C-alpha cells in the first residue's frame, strides 16, 4: 500500500520539494499505521532511504524536476514587466526619451507597449517638423515589431497603433506600413473590433494613403 501510494503520487508531483516532503510524511504515517495495526517492526524512512526509494520507483533522478521548478520561480513576471514598460513610456516627456526606450526594450514589447510607444511618439513630436534620426529609427523598429506580431495583437491595441501611425506617416513614411499591417488584420478580424476601433482603423487607412482595400470591403 505504501509503495503504491508513493508510486502514484511521485510520478505526478515529485518535482516540488514541498510536495516531496509531504509524500515522506504520508509514507511515515502509513508505516506507523501498519506497525500499530499489524504488529510490523517498520522504521520511518530517513532522508537517504526516502531518496533512494523514490529514485527506484520512478527510475530517474529527482533533482531535475526541482531545477525546472526553481528556474520558473526565478523567471520574471512578464505581465508586471509590460506594465512597468508602459509606465515608462507614458511618463516620458520628450520624443527622444520615448525613442530611447524603444531602442532598448522593443524586443520585450507586447501589443499595448507597441501602441503606447506609437501614440507617445506622435503626441510628443513637433507638428510640421520631421522627426530626428533617433525618432525615425524608433518608428521603424515599432513598425517592424507590429508587422511581425499583428496577428497576435489585440484589436484595441491595433486600432490605437494605426491611429497614431497615420498621424506619424506625414513625418515618417515608414509609419504607413504599420497602418497597412493593421488594415490587413482589421479586414480579417473585423468582427473582433469595436465600432470605435474599426472607425479609427478605417480613418487611419484613408488618411495615410495606406493600401488596404480589404478593410473598406470588410466595413
């Protein structure tokens, strides 16, 4: 009975150290019950015997799952990281500061970070003045990121990015490519967009001159 319990439990949950300790306690209690009820002279397992028994039952070392578990505990919370990045983008006071954040962290950006960066670059740019080299590079990096991930981005983030990119397209021709990417997704997923988001996307396509005929057909 003890061996069956350990075999069934260890094969599923032995990776966590706390669970392994619980298994050992259960085994000891079971052995004590056997000793009391049936008169068996059985000693509680010591740590070395427990480890040897577990390895013999599962036929693999128990340390590998523990390493995976500890690695997961050390991995950063990506959701919290994206929130912190968005806070940095929204608190930036100049387009150069936003561009610097984009250059450093664009590979970490999710859909909300990309759209926020687009919006902040557009709002902080000087009307009628072409963006500097740093801002132009940041726009190109954001467009490339959006084109690669548009299929997985949320509708609202896509609409916000397209709206900002359309306003930036007058200053940076590369921004029109972002509008086209959003237009393709809006045509494919029109039923997922809110009326406001769809209207923003259509406006962006019409204003920027992006080649997105399918989005107009979808509407």
